[in-house]
């Protein structure tokens, strides 16, 4: 029990100093200076120099900040930050930047971040820029978000700022994000809030997720999954079961099936059979068989063979691609044994596609096993014309030998 409690606390730690350090350490590292300190100053843009050039022109867009107790003429923060960002060692930059941000007064974050994001150096110090924004949002989320709304922000900036806030105050952050408009198909304010909430409370994130719509909900679900699966199979399974709306629960189950397979395939197959909705069972069977066949075709095939008919059809589709790659002859025999109905046409079409790369003749010979005439004709057209581009003589010879089962206009075209 204590171990589980500790595990549940880790995401919260991840939203603080530890995550900020990791984010910078794995960020971009400037190339080592081979020509000495003098050349380094020429090669790396100076934040301080850039600040001076902008100041000589006056505040951009009349954006002088007043009434916050900060003095924009005081360059002490920039004088300290510039050398930090110009350091070639990622570890050194991280250590010094964290110490700098710890000392930086809250009312000076805006000036520091504004200058940094508009400096060419930001292009090669993106992790550090993110760190400054996270530190600001952690200290004063309303000021950071107000700045981004006023000055404009990239998607990652909106998500980063709200995510940081949501890690500390999930309800306030989500309520703010939900009523704050954003351009495009995805509300990045909401997406950031959902990610931040998930770091500390995946169950609460699930409850908020149910009220979202469209691509924002889809993207949010994808963002939440790592925070759910980190606790293991049982937690993830119960998390899915906790979705109240049946239709959305089925959608979540389909979306997370591969994650559960990666956690524990044996438990995932048992879970799939227990799902109440027949369409979801079928869909999940296809996902699990595909995931399993990637690493063990024979085991995946054996599982699919044991499935009830309603799940087997989709399970066959998941296996067919990898079985065709590893043993085309055995795969053809196995697929043929599944019957001649249109329900297995997709699996057979996958076989045709996979075997064509290695043996066009083997691939096209199998097209006749596809039940639906329209599907057969489309496969003939697609792969014979592709073969003709690679090897016209061989393609023409095969087409003429099998003209009775191929669309006549296709035969005529290849014999022109």
C-alpha cells in the first residue's frame, strides 16, 4: 500500500523542479566551442545585446509594463541571464538557470520572458524558454496567461502555462481554460489543463474529459494515457471502467487497447472478452491481435483461433499482415480456412498488399479469394498497374494468363 501511495505522488513531483530539470537536460545542446571564447561570443547571439537593440528603438507595440513594481531600465536580470543561456554545457545552463529563477522576483518574469522569447537565441534554447515559462506560471499563473493572451502565443506556450497551473490548482485552471477561447480545432488551453490535472489526479482528469468535445477531447485523451498507464494494468482497466457514459467508455476502451496490450497481453485478452459492447469487443480484438503479432505471430494466431466468431474476424485482420510477412504460404492457407465470406475480405486484402512487395504473382493469385467483386477488381487494378510500372513484361504475361478473372478494360489497357 505504501508503494502505491508513493507511486501516486510521483506525478506531482514531476510537475515541479524535477520535471523542469529533466526538460532542460534533454533539450537541445549548443555545439561545443572549438575556437575559444572570443569566437563563441560571435557565434552565439547575445541576449543582452539583443535587449539593447530593442530598447534603443523603444518598447515594441507600446507594450511597456507599468504598475507592477518592475523597472524596465534595470538590466540586472538580463545581465545575469545572458551568460547563463550562452553557456555551452546543458547541465551548467540548467543548474544556473534554476538558481536564477528561484531568485527572480515575480514582477520581473514578464520582462525576462518577453525578451527571451523574442531573441534569436530562443531558437536553440527552447527547453530553457519552456523552463522560464513554467517557473513563471508556477509563481503567478494569471500574469503568465494574461501575457500570452495579450502578446500572442504558440500552442506549446498555452499548453505549458496552463498545465503548470493545473498541476497545483486543477479546478481553477480547468474552469479558466474551459471559458477561454482559442483558435483552431483544438483548444490548447484546455489540452494543457487536462495534461496538468492528469499528472496529479488522473481520475479527476477523466471526469473533466467526459465534458469535452471533438478534437480537443480526442487530443486530451491521448495526452492523458501515459499518466494512466504508469500505474499498471489494473489501474488503467478500472480507469476506463470508471467512464460514466457508455458510448464514450467504449471509445476510450478502443483508444487505449494497445496501451493495455503493452502493459500485459494476457490480462488484455481477458479484458477484451469481458467488454459488454459487441462492436467494442471486435475492435479491441483487432488492436490486440495486431499488437501481439508484431512480436509473436504464432501466439497471436493461436489466440485468434480461440476467439468466438464475432471477435475472430477482426482478430484475423490484426494477424494477417505479420503472418504474410513471415510465412506467406502458411498465411494464405490460414486465411483461406476462414471461409469465403465478405467478412474476411479485409484480412485477405491486407495479405495481398503485404505479399505484393516480395512476390507480385503470389499476391495477385490470392486476389481471387476476395469475395466482393468490387473489392477484387480494385485490387486487380491497383496491383497490376503497379507491377506494370516495375516490370511491364511480367505483368502483361500474368494478366493475359488470367484474363478470364480480371476486368476486361484492365486487360486491354495493359496490352496497348
